[in-house]
């Protein structure tokens, strides 16, 4: 059973911890900021990710080299990531080095120097350029655009090269001050951690380092369905066509999320799944085929990806459509539903053997305002899903009318023909 504790400081900073067995000597530590790419205006596209990079350029007290040397000296790991809804700076360290790691990390988050702007700008611009050469990744960004239209949640996390190239230090500093506020930060830790001691330490550090909050708090634009799903095509001279079909899914606190996770598992999330078996194992039509689900605070996404040669694409989409129709019509069998349940439960329990996974669970749930459920409750929710509930979510998520499609390949015509197998009324938009 999870033994997490949650405290909130007067300035709004939240500290959530889970103390593990005494034999554990490590701590996974994360500083979670409730700022993601969905919080950007068009003129700020990519600033959240850019700021994450700049954090590693050091703070007012620690240079970038000093940060690297400190974590190397203590044998720790330090990294960061940006998503559509949050940014996280995370580390894994021995418990004896918690104070040092926390001191450095809070300094980086609350008081970044924002030095070497042009050098890091060049790095981010190279990362954006590299994404254009990775169609299996790029097609997922295009799929979100096809599904969400112009809403910020559908825009690429890396942002726009033109915005990054022209952003000033002053603009970055204002962006940081508006979003990296104590009330928008969660400190999460799992492992050999004393909750009360961590709370006292965080209180002292944030009081000394955090900037006064801005007069006007930046507010997140909520999602409301405003555009019809589209087919977005990028023409590129590739050996394979990279193809995604997506639909609006469920939110991170929707009680149907367990049924959606099981749908993902049995449809394309494992080697025994329907699409893996039908498309790869039985017919040899593709090397990579899988489904995926993403949940946000106010919407979600459910999709399928396949990478295949152009001549195989239409048949792949016919197989996908057949499986979608069968599941939406109640075709799931008791044995495959139970297999999906056992697979999902096993993956969840195995993940809990990692302090990093436990910390991520704590931080992601708390920053998103979701309840942190103990493992027995989660397993009970998974077991409670029946065939009718799975059919209901399949009927909603896999409906042809709601499917948006994105693809990258050498020719538009074969892509259009394949997309029509999934949504016969879809409109095409070519991306150049």
C-alpha cells in the first residue's frame, strides 16, 4: 500500500513524499512546475521547453559546470523534461545527499541565471531541426494538430523555430516569473525520505529563493471542441509512410480511464494485442504498430501508429478499421479482457519497484490535481471493468466520425485512400 504524505506551505508550494523500506538508500526527487506547452500563446511557442534547457545553464549561485560536477561527485543523476501540461526537474541520489541536491535544484528552478542564451538557443534550434528528420516522432505532433486544431494543447512541445530565434532574455525572464511561482510547484520525493524534514528544508529554501508572484497569474486556456478532425499530410521522400489516427480520449481523472487503458492494452499495447498480431505477426505488413492513450486535465487523446511501405498502407488501415468496428460492436472476449487486465496490473506493480516511478506518480498526480490512489484501489478498479464498459469506451473512442489522421510519406494520394478506410468524410490539409 502507498504511504504517501502531502503538505502545503503558506506560499502554496506542495510537498508530497512516499517513504519506502529501510533497505532503500536512494531518493528520487522531482520539482514539478505546472507549466507546459499548452500554456503558451502563439508568440511564445516553445518557450516552456526553451526555459527547461536554460535551467541547466546554471543559477545565480551555481554555474552549469558546477552543477554537473556536484552531481557527478555524489554519483547522482539530474535531468528534466517538458510536456504539454508540466515541466519537471528530477534527480536520483543517495539519501545522504538530499540537502545538497535540493539546494541546487531549487536554485535552478527559482533563480536561473538565464545566461548563455544564444548558445542554448542554438541547441534548441538544432533539436527542432532534428525533429524534422525523425518522421516517426514528427507524425505524432502532426496528429495532435489534426485533432486539436489551433488550440495550444495540440501544438508541438518544441515550438516554432522563428519564436525561439527571436526571443529575448527579458521575455524569457517574464515567462519564468509568471509560471515558476511557489503555488505552481510541487516537490515530490520517494525512497529513503523523511517527510517532515523535507518540508522544513523546502520551506527555508523557497522563502530565500522564490520570487514574489506576479500581480496577474497566468491562466490556462481550457479545451473545448472547436474544430472538426482533419487529415494532415506531410510530403517527404521516405521509405515508409508514418501514419497516425487519433480521437478525443478521456481526462486524467475520468473513471473510464481504466477501461481505456485496457482497450489500449488489448488493441495495440502489447505483443499479444490484436493489431500487433494481425498487422505484424500474421501478415508482415509493418515492423512498428501500436496504440497509445494520453490524458490531460480537460481532455485526452487515443491513437494508433503504424509505419509501413506505401503499398501496404491501405491494407493496414483496413485491418485497423475492422478491429475498431469489432471492439465497438462488443467483440472483446472474456479471455482477452482478462489477459489485458493481468498485463496492465503486472506492469503497474513492477513499476512500483522503482523509486523514480513512484516519485513520478506522486508528482504527476499532485501537479495535475488528481487523487493519488493506493495500488490495491487501482487494481480493484482495473478488475472491475467488464466487457460492456470496454465496449462503451471503444464505441466512443474508435468512432470513424471522430478520427483525425496525420501521415508523412512521399505521395498524398495513397495516404488519402488509406485514411478514407478509417474516416470517409475527413478533409485533407497538406503540410509543407
